[in-house]
């Protein structure tokens, strides 16, 4: 089973920041937080990941709380093309640790 | 680079038929994965491989087989297709087991009738 809890759906106005929360209260010290998204029926797309520190790349920012029990994915200026299902995933560092997908958050960007 | 390429994109099978879903990557990734996604659901891991010659079961391996004879290719074999195998199948690859994202293919949509 997925180790994360996410809201089923969220709305965000175009041009505003989209903040997607994720709860992972049972995360272990060596487990990473990954975010992927899936646009319509396409293959999932990797967005960002982190262990302890906040991370930023060209797509998004990842904010992880100090106790690591929750995180937030931030899309700074949402566009209609960001409409997708967003998956928050916790994964260990070992070779046989896999990415297990939950149901994710369906993000609707409103024009 | 083409990334992860899956063929075919669509296929209709009759119950009891067999087929192989092809997956190839040109990024020299050691790690490869097969997932299935049923309508409205998240992805379920079928099989994975950490390198040529090594494969292992995921969450839902029954009814499927895989092989990994080369780094580039990771075919998924369906024997005796059943309606429950109607799904979209995604192949993915990764450079390392950790601290690295997966690259996914565009999927194979399979219908068993």
C-alpha cells in the first residue's frame, strides 16, 4: 500500500501558485519523497524529489517539514497544461525499493 | 535520445491468446519496471529488473512473465490473456535505484475480449 495520503482533488486559478499537500507520517529516516504527475492518459512524468532539505528545479519546488511527516509540492505559476494527477510517493534508498503509486491528487487549473 | 519506447501502442487480444509487449530504452539505465494502470486507478508494479539477467516480482505478477537479456530491452509476456488483464501498461527505466527519477514510456493500451 502507498505510504502517503493526498487530497483527492484540488482546484487552482491559472497564474496562481498551486500548493499540493502530502502526508507521510510513517516515513523512515532514509526514505525519499518523490513527486510525479500524469497528464491525461500519458505516462507519468517525474517532477522532483527530496530527502530532508527543500528542493527546487525548473518545474517545481518541494517543501519538506522539519519532522519529515509531510511535504508540499509548489507549482509557482500554474498553467492549464499543469492539469494532471499528481502523485506523492515515499521510497527507500535500496536497490529493491520500488515506487508504489497511490491514487494521487487530481489538480484542475481553472482559466 | 528516444527515451523509453513501447510497442505496440494499442492491441486487442482474444481470451486465451498470448502476446509480448515490447519496451526498449536508449539511456543505458540498469533499472527497468513494468506497471499496469486500470481505469481511474493508480499504477501497480508488475515486474522489475535491476540489471541484465536479473528480474523480480512486483505487486501483481500473476499472468505475466519478463526477461532481461540486454540492458536496453525489457519485454513483458502475457500468456493466456484474460479480461482482467485489460489495462494500460507502462514501462519505466531509471539510472539508479535511489536519488533519481523514473522515465516512463507512453504506454500500451491492451483490451482482452
